[in-house]
C-alpha cells in the first residue's frame, strides 16, 4: 500500500473514502451534514450490507482492479485468484477440518479496504448522481445517499438490483432513512413495503450523528454517560495501578472523544459532565487523593512537553477540534458535495493546512501556559520549567511495559507526580539520619545512604550499555594517564594521578580516537541552583566539568571529553542532548530503525533511570544498619554448653 496507495486513491476517487484519503471519514460526515441541510434535500438513506467484506465478489473485484488500478492488480490476482484454505482444528478430538475461502477478503489483510473500495466501483457507477440525482458517499460498505424521497427510492432499487452481482447485499432491516419532519408521511408511503427504518429525528452516521439538533444532543448525551461510567471505572483502576490508568486515558479513551468533537458541532455544553468527572474523580485517583485547584487543572490540561499531563478539558477543546477538522477536510468535503468523482484534493495544500493547525495549537497552548505562569508560585514555576526540559517527560509519554522496566507501581507514580508539581508527599520522615530536616529537596542531595551515588551509577551504566552497541573498547571508570607533573593553563584542572572519568569509548566521535564522558546530576531546586535559570545552571555545571577535565583529556589522553549533565527530574544539558542524538543516529543505522524511534527509546530509558533513582532517594532508608556480631567470633560449642547449664 505504501507503493500503490496514490494509484488506489486516484482510481477510487472522492466518493468512496475508505481508500486512504486524508480525513476521509470526517469529510464524509461534514459533507452529508451539509447536503442534508440544503433546502431541496428531503431525506438521507444510510444503507448497510450483510457480511460485507466476506461477500465481495472476488472475480469481479479482480477484473475491476485490472482495469481501474493495474499497479495494484498483480497483488490482488496473486492472493485472491484461487480459494484460500482455512483450517478449523478441534483440540479435544484432535481433528482438523479444511474449508475453502472463495469469496470476500481475508480478515486482517492490510489491502482489504483498498480492494473493497475498487470492488464496489461498478456499483457506484450504476447508482451515480448522474443516473439517480442522489448525492452520495461511501465508507466501505456504508453507503449514504441524500436527495428527494422519490429519487432515494429509485436509488435503493438500483442498489438492490446491481449490488448482489458485485457481492454487495443491502440489508434493509439495518438501513435507516432520516427524514425532515415535514416529509415523514411521504417517506413512509414510499418505503412502506420495505424493512427500512424511517426516522424523523436523526441517526448515527459513521460514528457521528445526522439529523436534528435534538437528535444530536440525545446521541452525545448517551455517549457522555457511557464515557463517564468508563472514567469512573478507570478511576477505580487508578487507585491501584495509576500508571496504567493514565496511559489508558491518554492513548485510548480521550481519542474517542476527539472524534466526536471533530465531527459534531456545538457539543461543548454537553461535555460538561465529562470534565467534572475528570477533575473530581480521575485526577484525585491518579494523584493519590489530591483535588486540583483551578490553576493546577489548567496546567494539567497542557501536554507533557509543556509541563502538563495531557488530561484535556473537552469543554475547551471541542470547538477548536471541530473547526480544525472542517479546515483539513475542506477540499474533499467540497468534492463530495459537488459529486466530483475524480477531482483530487490538493495534497500539498492539505499538508500546509495540517502544519498551520499544529502551529496554531502550539501557540494557543504556549499562550495558556504563559497566562498560567503569572498566577502560580515561584516554586511551581521552577518545577514547570524543569518538566519542560528535553527528556524530562518521557516517562509520561511511554507505554507502561513491565518487561522493559517502564512501569511504575502505585506509590512510585503518585510520588513522581508529587515531585513534578511540588505536591505534599505523605509518610516521609521528619528528620534525616544526617541530622537535617527531611524534605524532597534534601532527599535529592543528601549523600547519606549512598543513593546519590547510585543515581549517578545508574545513568553511567545505562549509557555504557548503549554505547557498547556502536563503539569498541567501552570502559567504565577508566583511570586517566598520570600527568607526570605537567602544568595546565587552568588551575582547576584535575591533575591527580588516580583521577578517573565515568566512561570511555573508542571511535565514537572520530575513528581511532578515544572519547571520554563524565556524568553529573544536579538538583535545580537546591539553594546553589535556584538563583539561575535552567539553561544557565546546565551551562555552569558543564563548564565546571570542562575546566576540570577538558584540557587534561585533550593534552594527555589526546582524546575528546564530553560532560553529560542531567537534572534530577530528567532534563539534559546541550552537550548531553547532542551526544545522545549522535548515539541514536549510530544505533538507528546499526539496527535499521528510524532515528526518531531510537531517540524516544534512549530518552525513555534515561528518564526512567533518573526517575527511579530520585524515588529511591526519596523513599530509601538512610538508617544505619544494626551492628551484628559476626558468626566467626562465636564459639558454638561453649555457647551450647552455657545454654545447657
């Protein structure tokens, strides 16, 4: 389909929108709504077929494909010219029966939609606007035609006559005629001997609704009630598995609302119960019982890359999404309304429109962020700035796959959100074993317990492991060559003979040259860093490392030195971003994978490594272990005698 997709779309045209047309389903919905609202339109007939994909006539489809789309015909002929064997096995009796699949498309075949679209072209020629005066569009087997009732009846008769030879068997009991109220009696008389349902209100159409405002409101309200129930169930899941529940919301449930918002106008008031459930039920379940303030709710609406969680407010986004859908599908919608079969939409203009929509959405979100920042505390501003850094939010945008270590348990997820937004964390010690008051900021920097070193070592080991795939002679904590008393231009240069760096790799930046890397992780909320913006803080820590090791590595090791600076929240400094981008490029070439996917994977691994290390600093025990007497110092025989006495 990647090769012949354009040929298929050109062959099918504009009136069958299942062949890969951009926003095809949305265009069909917008077009039919516009046609229905025309004064001369009396009704719309929505036709459904019996077992459509399994009944399509293969012989006719192969013949149509050879004529309409020769580049696609060879594949269809090779895979469908002979019946396919389907095996039905019974494990209880250990028998197997074979049946021959001689009609229809094979379930799961990626080209099934394209094949079906071409297979119905002959039928669409018989029932075309020129033949019937009915404006029509199809999405696979869902045929929709609009016009005057008498013409619609003739259109229906033509479908019944010419459909079966193509493998299209219209099902009258599942077909619906939506009529304007003043034509209801006329419609019932015209279709009295059929099983078609005649309705004066409205009916579901391709996942949206077509008809009166009352029918639209009733349909959307039922959907909202269903989604509210789903959200409440999801909130119950979130009480034990908040990470999985959050992912189900962002990757699944909200996408269903998005389609309704994009295809049905003026639904904002109807979505209010949905927003109320998100704010008062789902968010408290995800955050461990916290009810967000109005300002916090505004922040949580934003996407993770801007410091939010992507928990959209449907009441605010519905109108914009609808207008965006209308703009993106405008050319195809106009072609359907005008019944222009083969006038192809301008693909370049569609691409430009898509970019404009993306840019406008980004601008609107950034404006919302700036307005919100003026209403929040300096502490929360700092945390939002940390959350917006490159790599700091990848743990939120990845799937919680336990096998890859990308899944957080209930306490870890709630603590991670609390660290992200500075919310209170329950059950923390009041006093650290080092003697200082214990709070999240102290936890990120206190060296007691060795958790700070463990955080550093975790990032080091993950980086070394990834480097081992693209470079040779990877060394962890390699000793540097003694300087032999050499003087350096900077007094801050580390000239100790036992100095070590974190990682070295041969041939990473240049062939035959050893590259050295040293990792530093700092807490932006610490007193020493709070006075600087994050970019300046990153630069400061990079420069400290460069002054300490840069000249020595260049002059003595004759290699390259790259400091890898991170924040405790997962953000990366400029040199680190450059290094991991280069690493991703080399990994993508070796694995034959897209660089964008490899970059996302690397950032996700680093984000989870830093997040888990921060959570360990927060929750790990710093109590000194009880000193126990070694078993080597116990005289077992004498001890037994003493007990017996």
